């Protein structure tokens, strides 16, 4: 068999570059965060330090809560919107597309002030107003992801097939549309969730304190502790991504394991 | 198995902007009958089918199924099975889950669902694929699952929207015959939409030829081919030679030097008018000659061979002979051309 050396060389170089760009800095961070006092030895002192700081758990849980709510609200808003745009309102897609790009075009300061004053006062006075801001900030990404996922399946025909078989609209959405776009939905959720737990600028501008703003404040007290905190945040986000990815693909893996290989006959 | 129902479509019209897709379209399908709607792209056949299914709204007209007004019902309440061109199997469900989908939403018992799924899998001979996902099946297998899924709910009418278009030629013939066998076994009233005339002729009890949103003619395949009601039907169904001719008298036309009767469904023509006579290739007889028209092309079609003859006209004249008889003709041979029919359909030149 003829081996394409050029192709393999390029793949090798790309992999090496990726390793250098991603692995080296994070490995260095992990190593640095484990250094003991005065750079001697390696231990978990820096991790113990930030865990025992006041507000660690409360801020982390608040950020997780806000991220979770942002993810759910985003799906509640965008899944029906994207579905309708694919089924019967295709002509409105450019308009929605434009609206969803706006959060990237409008400076965060303008967005924060404008949106803040457009909200009812009982929301303005609650830290949960951040959920709405996180949803807005995540729109450009979640809409793209959902739009691509729904474009990849013949949604209109699937819905028509479901309806012709006697399924109601809610049943069709739950049994056909959501599973067909499951990959996109889980990605959209994760994007909103990750943005929610990692957002700093808007939160800081609106004078709310979440895990990210707390991290900035606390990091000023201890250099090695701040690196340990950053490393923790990164690993925590990766772990969440892995958990969500496994949870959303579990059914598929289970089903695939049950079936035998098929011969390509009629 | 379900008993067939009577489907009566009366005066359905549907426009999309300025385009009139259906224009006073009417059709009655008797219980257990398989009717094909045949026509070129954009003739309105799929729109008619989708209106029956409830996936499209009609501007006017009515659709009755066993006397029940279908247009008043939602698509989900019509008890109609539909098979789509693009299979449209639910990708996240196995074959069994796809087939049982309609039964589950109807809240049938688990035992009944399981029994019905087994029956359907046996009907389409796919018992071994029960746990496979759609992407693990070939196109033919997927369409058989789609058919089983549509029939599982024991529909009163089965609608098939170009179900064979995405399949290759060999599989298409196989699935086509299977659809007919299953339809006859189940006795389900069926409306089949296609643009493939061979498919329509092979599978149907009756074929309706459509043009510009209207039915031009609906008849048995045999009648449609041999006694087309309009020049469009004659031209659309089967291969036709359009031979320049001259009207000799009110009922006669001269074609290639032969005097032939003008068929009753022809367009109105005047004496002396130059027209086009429509002659089927199998009605053309050729004999070897020392001079005259020349054999230009020879296409082997299996049992038949189509021979193209240059008779000095704008287009070649095609004759269809048994491949055994066609052996004696080679390209470049001179031949005499005779028309073996008493009457021909004519249209304005």
C-alpha cells in the first residue's frame, strides 16, 4: 500500500504544534501551581490555600447556578426559534441571524448599560439578571451551533413523517426534533453554560460578584495560589465538558453496542 | 390488514404566489386501488399528495375519505401513511422503534406494538435488521422500513411521494415490485406520485397524467399508452416519433407517403395544414433497400433494439424491433420505412 508521506508529515507537524501550544503552557501552569513555599518541592499547598478562602464555594456554586440557568434559558429561547426557522419561517432567518450577531458588534459597556435599564427593577436588583446577559452574549454562538445541527438533518421531512404518523406537535418536538439535533443542543447548552461560569467583563461592569470576579480579587493576594486557581478553573471546565459529552452520547454508545454489523444488501 | 377506503378529491386548487400548482384537480380512487400520478416536474402531483396528507393547505376544493371531510382534520388525525422520497427515517431510532413510532403515539399496548413490528418486518423481509439504525441500512432497506412504518398504523390510505427516485435502477425495480405485492396483500388504497413513466405503468391499476395542475387523462396503463386522450399524454407516455405530415382531408393525413386516419383525440386541423403525426417506434416497420433512408443509430435495449433512421427529416425516425430481427440491420444500411397502424394522432406543427 502506497503511503502518502507528505500527508502524514503535515499531520505530524500539526499535532506537534498543537501539543506545543496547548500542552506546554498548561503543563507549566500545573507544575508551577504545585510548587511549595519559596519554590521548593511540589505539594498541594496552593490548592489548599484558595479552597480555604472565604467565598470559594459560595461563588463557585453561584456561577454554576447562573451558568446552568443561562444554558437552560438559551435552549428554551433558541431551540424553538431555530426549529421554526428551519420548518416554516425560513424567510426570517437572515433577520434572526443579524440579531444574533449584534452582541458581538455592540461594545459590552453599551450592552450592559442599555440592557440593564431595559429590565424591570426587580430583575435589576437581583444577581440573576446576569442570566439574561449571559444568554445575550452566548446568542452568536448558540444560534450558529443549533442552525448547523438542524441543517444537517432533513428536519422538515422528519417532522412531516412524524405528523403523518399521528404524532402531535409536542410529541414531534420531543421525540424527533430534539433527538435529531441533540449534538447541537448539547453544544449550545455547554457554550452558554461555559460562558456563564467564565464571564468577567459584564459581571464586573454591573458590580456583581461571581466566581470569576472573586478569582481576580483573591489572586492579588497570592501569586502561586492564583496560578493554582486558574489551573483549577481550567481543569474544572474540561471535566464538565467531558461529563456533558459523555452524558449526551451515552444512549448512542449503548445502542451501537447492541447491534451487529450489517451486510450491504437490499 | 386494513381494508381499503374510497378517496374522493374534488376541485382542489392551490397557488404559490403567482404559480398555480393545482387547478381544479379532481380524482376518485376506489377502495384497494393503486393510482399513480405521473407528470413532469412542477405539474402539481406532489402538491396534490401533500394536500391529501394534510401537509399542505388547499385554496379551494374538498377531499373526502369514506365520506369523511379530510380537510377539516389535522395531518396527525387523518390515519394516512406516507412514504417520502428521502426515506425520512428517524435517525436516532432503530428499525423497530421507527416502525413502532406511529403505534406508540397512538398509545397501543406493548404487546400489540411488538406483534405488529414483527408482522411488518416479516412483510418487508427485514427481521434481521430489527435493532439496526437507519445509517446502517442500504437505501433499499431504508425505504422498505419507511414502507413498513407507514403500513404499521394500518392507514386508510397510503401515499407514496416518489419513493424510488433515490434508489439505483436494479433496487428500484425490486422495491417497486415489493410495494405492489405489499399493497395487494394489505388492500390499502394507494396514491403513488412519480415522474417515471415506466414505474407508473408497471405498478398501477390506473395512471393519471398531469400537466399544469390538472389531470389530462386517467386510465389503465394499457389504455393510456394505446389510446392517449391528448397530444400531451401521447408525447409524455412512451417514446413517440413526431413526423412532419400534411392533412389530406378532414379525417386523413399523409405520413411518409402513406395515407392514414387521424385519431379522434387529435387537435383540430384543416385540409392542407402541415402537422406532426405522432407514431410509436413499434409501429414503424423497416425493410432493407438499395437506396432511401439510412440507419444511423442502433441501441440495444435487451429484448428490443431501437434503430434511428435518417429519412431527410429534421429529427431521426425511431423504430423498435425485436433484437433478433434487428440483427440484419447495420449502421449505414438503406431501408424503406412503413407505418403499421391505421390511425395516428396529429398535432399542429
